[in-house]
């Protein structure tokens, strides 16, 4: 049976919780990692109606984007989402800014929704050194193990994937009592022709790559090492910049965003056609000047303040405010697909009660 802890670990593999911003409160906020899960409800917010829906549908966990506990609680009152989740036995796992920053997270989902291509980082949050994994495997199994690690995200560098280096050697081991060796016998020192396989990977992919290696490696206890790589660094970015296949006028682009996000938009018309687009799901009005400096023709985000609208106007930048909810909602479907593939024995449902609290009249 799948546990909340297993789902947490999977999320941590591509959206590390350690990367959340200092003011955030992502993580398992209600429940225990040991709790078993057969059904999960996904929502941007773990509101009262979402908690009630989860309980009615027999879900043991709500996976929400926004933390259900954001500010310190002085009391937990009857009728609040936290109280009701505890009472009904529903856990709440929240992935907020770590999912904003993640590859395949909020901003990649928004960029995909708008059909942006040639994606690049937008606002640089930080950079982390890659790590190098070195694993020793029988010669005949080296290709299979390297492919499994590459499929899990190791060996990616610029426009290349599955990059690796292999070298031959002799491995030695002595199986002790209780061991079940793939090669050799208990109590006898063995020497085997082995291949050393090296691949680089970002830190966030360590759990997935190690798991893929262990699942494919023939040895009962694979020998492997992890080293920090000083030569390659991963750029962790809030937002993305990409290009449209064809240019739009500012009004045409705003209409395009409205149709794709299925909601209302506010528009500041820029002074040029829109081809290069910056996106930041949720609240990214403070990125107007950065978008202009990086050569974007338009910025798509939400929660834009009046002074930020004026700044966009003065810079000739097209600014489309699609709302906080609508610019983050696309990640739910992508997350549902990713989780369903990873945990086929668990049912992942999008919350029907999870809706934008603001209505466009």
C-alpha cells in the first residue's frame, strides 16, 4: 500500500521541499508519513469544501499548492480546514514555492498551456552544483543500468540526454552469511569484470536516479558513489521565458491567453507585436522591469498592482494579468498525470470544489 511518505518522497525528487522560499510553509501539514493512501484529491487550496469533498470521495490525502497553514495558528477551531481534515482523517500535503521553482512545475505548466517554445529561466532564484553518480555493474548490465538512470534524469546536459562515461575494471567482494549474491557464493571471495558508469545529474533528481539504478542493477547491494560536481551548475528559476510560434498583436495575445486559461484577463497593451513571452504563475507583477530587460514582448502573470501596470505601460511591455488562480491551475493536471504514472495503484482526482474564489462578471 502506498503511504503519504512515498508521495512526499516522489514530490521531493523533482520539486525538493528544501528549495521552498524562506517565508513559505510547504510540506506535510496534516497527517503522518506512515498513513496509507488509496485516493488523493488535488487542489490549489485545501479549503473547507475541498476537505469535505475529499472525505466524501474516500480520499486519505489532499495535495494542495497553497499551504493550508501559512501563518502561525493560535487555535484550531471547529469548521476550519485544519480542524475538519484532522476530524475526518484526511492528510494535507502542500507543495508551494518548491513547485513554482521546479522543472515541470507551475511555470512550465503555464508555459506549456500557452504553447511557448525554447524555454529559458526568467528570474534566477539560485544555482546549485550538479552531482556525479558513479556505479559499478557487471559489464553485460552496464548499458541497461545507464539507460535507466538516464530515463530518470541523469546525464542531461544542454541539448543532450543520457550522457555517460564507462570504463572497465575488476570488482571484488566477499558475500557473508545471509547474503544472496547475484554472482558468486557465500564465504568465497569473488572477482568480477565490472564496468564503472559515471553520469551527472541535478541534486533534485538524486532520489529518482538512485531508485532507478537500484531497480535495474542485478546486485543485491549495488556499489555506487555520489560526488559534488564543480563544473556544472543547475539554474533554479522562478518563471520562464519562451517564444510563440507566430507573433500576435497585444490584443490578439490577450485574447489567446484568455481562451487558454479559460478566465478573464486584464491587459496593458505594449508598443510592439508579441513573440517573446515571460510567464510567472500566481503573483509576478514585480517582475515587469526584469521581463523588459530580458527582451520579453509580454509578461503573463497574476495579482498585478496599479503601479506595476503603469510601469509596464511606460516600458511598452504587454502585460496580461490572468489572475492568481488561473495562472497556477494548469499545474494540477500535469501533477495528476505525473503522480498517476508513478503510483498506478492510487487514484488521483482533481477537486471539483476547488475553484477560483473570484468571479469575472
